[in-house]
């Protein structure tokens, strides 16, 4: 039995293959074809949608690890490696990723497969950093991609083949100075406000109480001194307890939910500051909206949940990102504001997530592929101008639908 990270998805694959290298991936795909079975690549299983679910063959990519090469502005890494291992390897060379998602347990291919993003108005997702890939297609042949064709693979949903190696753009390592401060939702979500002015920024909202906290960070230029820490002792103590309990503090005790994360401010490498050290096993749905629609969408969400008696207990996380070129990336073609709604594992999140999906679809949102959503191919066609090209690429790379699944049939069609 396979269970995803949140515990909300499970399946009983007929077989699980764990290839050690690209030749092993080719053999696994060929073996599945010989047996007339479908095969689904799986990374760290952090997606909450059933993208990695299959009754046929699971292709566990966790042994495809290790750096292949590192240059001054590129790294080539095997696709099943975790982000944590990449952060560490790059730091040893005074390099870094330009974008830091808040989990480092994700695999490179899994994160790219769903368009995993960080939060910065001028910064693209991890998928946007990809400059080349090697992949095993549905006929068990190795293909190499670079240039414009990569736009299909930037958010491939595991539907186009098994990524074995990925080349990513990297930047010189730098220190980030981060800061956090409470405010009202409308001032923190204002277009052109805190979310848009910094290298990295996010806002957490506790919708029932109307409380909000903004966190932001900027790179400290080489040679300049980091600003002195602004540690308020009360906040520092609260931050200590928040760190100890992970973000659970903010879920369980609404009165103290604004517990600061860094005690006001901090300085360090982005991957040390921005990765959540103890993420809670929650179910989530996340939506990518036109940036300018964020404030109104949050108000609408607040009104709709209150009207239905559905409380948004966990803080709503709001992030931003640059327009993407990936054909199926939820931020395709527009500067994006992301709204993530989480529900502790074991709660009945269905009615809440359905309502969130209805409200945010009406606001022009597209679902994060890794979150819960009920979109079908009809909605995908309407929301993604390059969906037909993605399907053509799928026809070329997987003509026999070796990588298909019930969920992919729903969102992409057969
Ligand atoms: C605690 C937590 C924090 C998160 N933080 C963020 C965040 O900051 N930003 C964000 O955008 N998302 C975030 N997510 C969502 C997460 O980024 C996605 O779920 C991501 O896809 C998970 O990567 P994974 O390695 O677990 O892949 P999986 O969930 O295992 O797989 C995801 C997709 O990738 C495909 N895939 C896996 N390996 C391969 C391969 N070798 N070749 C081709 N396809 C492959 C799978 O078939 C599937 O379609 C978070 C999720 C959690 C649980």
C-alpha cells in the first residue's frame, strides 16, 4: 500500500519499481509495456491531488539521486534528488537556487512536475529555472530537451515521460534579510504593496479574526552589512515556541496565531530561513489568480465561507510569482497571486475545499496541480491557451498512454 505524505491519498499498485539509473527507468517502462500495464512516476509523494496514484506500476524515483555537474550558473542533477540535497550541494559551491519553496523534502522532478513555486513577484517557479532535461518517454526511449520545447515539460504532471536528469539555472549564494510584521489583510494584499516590493514575500491571514502577518526578505548586497537584528523579546519568545511546535501553534490557538517565525527579523541563506522546519501534515488546495485579483478574492472567500458556516481555521497563505512560460503552469502568462487553504489531516475538508474552488475559479483562478481540486479537461482547455499543444506533445511522447491514470484522464482527457 502506498500513501502520500499527507496521508489523504493511497493506492495499492500491482508492482513498484525503484530503478537505480536511467537504464533502469528504460527497463521499467519497457517491462510495464510488455505486461500491458500503465506506470506512474512518483517523487516524495507530497502532492495532495491523486497525480501519483495508480493501480498498475509505481515508478519510485528516489534512487535517482546525485549531482551530475555544477558550473557557475547551471547545475545538472538526477531527477529523484531532493531539494534539500540540492540546496546543500549548491551552498558548498557558493551557489543557490533563485527560488526556495517552503519544503525541501520534495524531489526535483516531482516539484517541476507540478510547477512548484516560491514567493516573489519577480521570481519564477522551480519549473522556470529549468534549462534542459533528459527523459524516458512512453516507448522507453531517452529524449533530451532544451529551448522552447521545455515549455511543455516545465509542468509535465508526469504525463510526458520520466525525467531522469534536470539542468537548472543557479545564482551566486547570497544572504537574505527577512522581516515580519502584522497588519490588516487589505493593506498587506494591496496591489503594489508588500507582496510586490521585495525579493521574497508572503502573507498569512487568519480569516475569522481578520488578523494578518506579512513576511518579506531582500538580498543583502555583497560587501554591505546586514541590518542589526530587530528582536523584540516578547516576539522572540513567541517565535521560539512557534519554531518548537512548527506552524501548529497558529492552527490550534487562534489568540496567538500570529506567533512570529523569526522573532521579528533574521539574516541567513534563503534555504535556511524559508523552508518550514516542521510542516504539518495537512491537506491543501491552492489557486493561482491574476495578482490584481488577490484582495477581492480573499474578501469573497471570507464572505462565502462565513455564509456557509465553514470556518477557515488554518491561516490562509498568500504568495506571489512571476508570469510563467510552462504551457500548463498555473501562473502561465500572468503575474500571479497564490492563495493556499489548508485543513488539518482528519478533518472533513471536502465542503470547504469545494467552496474555495468555486469561489477562486470564479475569480479567474487555476488550481495548483498538487492541491485538491475538481477540474476536468474542459476547464483546463478554457484556462490554458496552450493546452492543445501540450496534448500534441503528449501524443508524441506517450502515444500509447503508458503514463496515464484515472486522474490524468480526468484533467487531460484520454
Ligand atoms: C509540506 C509541503 C510543502 C509544500 N510547499 C510548496 C511550495 O512552497 N510551493 C509549491 O508550489 N508547492 C508546494 N507543495 C506542493 C509540492 O511542491 C508538490 O506536491 C510537488 O509536486 C511534490 O513533489 P514530490 O517530489 O513529492 O512529487 P510527487 O507528489 O511524488 O509527484 C508530483 C508529480 O510529479 C510527477 N513525477 C515525480 N517524479 C517524476 C519523474 N522522475 N519524472 C516525471 N514526473 C515525475 C508525478 O507523477 C506527479 O505527477 C508543498 C507540499 C507539501 C506537502
